[in-house]
C-alpha cells in the first residue's frame, strides 16, 4: 500500500492509489468492487473529519430528488467543518443498474443507494478506489461481448429440470437473483459459511458441495428467508 502524505487540516486529501487487491471482491464473473464498510474505514483513517452527507430538498425536506424523467436520485457531498464539497448526483437504481421510478423507490433502495453513493462520491472527491470506477466502460464492453458465456455460467451444472428452471429464473430476475447478489456482497468465507449453514438446516443429509451446488438447493420462499436470516446472524457475529 503506498504511503499517503498527511494533508493540511481542512484540505481535500488525495486517496488515489490507496487500495490493494486484498480490499477487492468479485461479483459474479465480471464486476470487481470494494465494499462500503472498507471505504468508510479508509475515510476514517485518511480523511479524518470529512463526513458524508445527503443534500435535503428545501421544498419537500426529502432526500430523494426527482429527475426530469420521473426517476429518483440522491445529491451527495462530504463536509469538514464549514468546508463542503460540490454536490454529486447519484441515481437510485435497481439490481440491474436501471434508475427506479419515484413511486417504486423503497427504503431499501434509498439505503443501498446511500452506500453506493458514498463509494462513488469518495472516488469523485478523494480519488479513493478511482481505479475501479475508471474500468467501468471496459467491464461493460466485456459484459456485452461475453453475454452468451455469462448465460452458461449463470446456469451452472444443470441438475435436472428444477435446476434448469431455477437458473432461468435467476437470469430473468426475481427474489433468487436478489439473494444471489446479496450473497456475492459477502466475503468469500462468510458466503460459504452461509450456504453451509443453510444446508445443515434444510438438507443435512445432502452430499452436495460447492457454493453453486448449494445455491441450487434454494427453491422456495422459505428457503430464501432461511438464507437471509443466516446472513444477518453471520454479519452480526463477524468483525
């Protein structure tokens, strides 16, 4: 990790080049990201007294702003005493990165976008993890070119008609896809532990191993709720 010179009090620190490979996680086969908790830790260590905020609309006293097309977005900024950075707009998006209409924005959407906006604004203001954001266009181009490959990876080894149906549902988008994304947000060891606990709870006699195989055991709403509960317990217990 490169040494960062200590900025003058009140000045905007340059946090570019700070992150290392150990900070990164993989989402699926393409996206590389650093989770928001690690981002906030870097900010506490290297940008002390700079606090993340959302700009409130004066007319409505709400934090969700209306875009001309009827979708919603947040206005983000950092503040240190009386010093405030320029406003940084960040769209409230679904799990496919499509902006959400105002009437469909939930508390969970605002919460998720707050954390994503924090990471994007930190890159905009401080250069923190800018390396990841600078590669977005390259990754999106690769994603389009590799679309047929992605389809095969998402379906994984097909274990009968139910597994094929499950994989197709994941590609089209449903609660299973949301759960898959939540699992990918976990550290690898916590993801494996979550699926192993689910197996022990619902399929203790199963000889299926590996995260892909274990995920294919999740077929009902109750299964999804079981996994979510296990995830929450693990997050609370983990440092």
